[in-house]
């Protein structure tokens, strides 16, 4: 082998494909949860924060119908943000974007659902960088449109598939899929949720989970029970797992 051929071989060994670098970076992340809550349940989230502060928890609160909030509720959101939680966007009217665009067009959707939401949040000193689709209603066109405005988008996934087929692990993409943890769900299974955390711990994964109204005990749809959160948080504490906000997930690609 001549010297030129040897040098080329060495250089090729040193060059690492970007996808491989990215995969290695994701693999080396501290395992944990990216937890979010949707809609308008500010008082309930604020109370939950008082209860679970001992865990050093962080969550992303996806707000819809921001124009209906009182001054006291907005002050609560600022206090939550000051403690490290993320205040993020969930739509001005909480509509199904794909259907709305099909019937009214892209600009009408932006004018009805996105622009007024951003305006009122910014007027109240919130500058959201991530967005959760109401009802998980999304498609590739809507993703492309909203990636011009947000660093990360959250859809949804459901069911209890074999863990290697679970879509709710962060995989380096800024389109993520959250698994619901509300108690009314047909697919609610505490043992399955804990198995996701176990898999995340063993494989350095981040599990993306979401709920709605936080309550001591569920009595209706779209309610996340304290005992669910405590079981998750106890497991995380025991195994030194980390809380991530959605904005933090969006920043991992630039690390």
C-alpha cells in the first residue's frame, strides 16, 4: 500500500457520518421524561406544582384559549415558568388544524389559530418555542408550516405496543409523539408506563408523555391522577432519571 492510499484510508476512518454522530449523541443522553399538560387547567397545575416540587420536576404546559385567562392565572403561569417549567402553545381556539385548512385554507388557519395566539402570549411576556397539536391532529403540510414558527412540534401516540415499536421515545427529531397518561383512557396501564421508564433507563431514552388536568382522583375525562405522577416520579428518583421540557428536547440537536 503506497503512502497516498494509506492516508486516504486513515482519513476515511476519522470522518464520522453526521447521522452516526447524531445517533451517538442521542444514545448518550441521560434517560428521563419529557412531560407535558394541555389546555387551560392552570389552577390545578399550580396546585400540583406545590405537591410535587420535592421531586424537582419540570413540565411543559401547553396553553389554549389564552385570551380567557385572568390576571391571577397569568401570574401563576409566570411563577411556574420562573421555577423552570415551560409555557408553550396549543392553539388560540384549540381546533383540528388539518380539517380547518382543508375547508378554509392556510392563511385563514394562521389568522384564526396561530397568529392571535402568538400575539396574546407575547403581549403577556411568553414567547413559546414549541407547539402541541390539539387532538394530535396533524399532517406533513401542517408540520412544514409550523416548523417555520416553532422549534418542536408534539403529536400524539396511543396503545400499548411492544416497547421496541413504541413511538413515544425521543429519537432526535423535533417532531415528537406524546403518550397520554390520563386515567380515563382505554389504554391506561400503570405497569406499561413503568415498563417504558425501565426501558428508557436501560437504553438511555427519553419518554414523551402528556396529560391534561391534574387531580387527586379522576372523576371525568382528561384527568391525570396524582398517584400516576407520584409513581412515575418515584421511579425516576430511584433511578436518577431526568425531567426535560419540550424546549430542552428541541435544543438537543444543537448540542
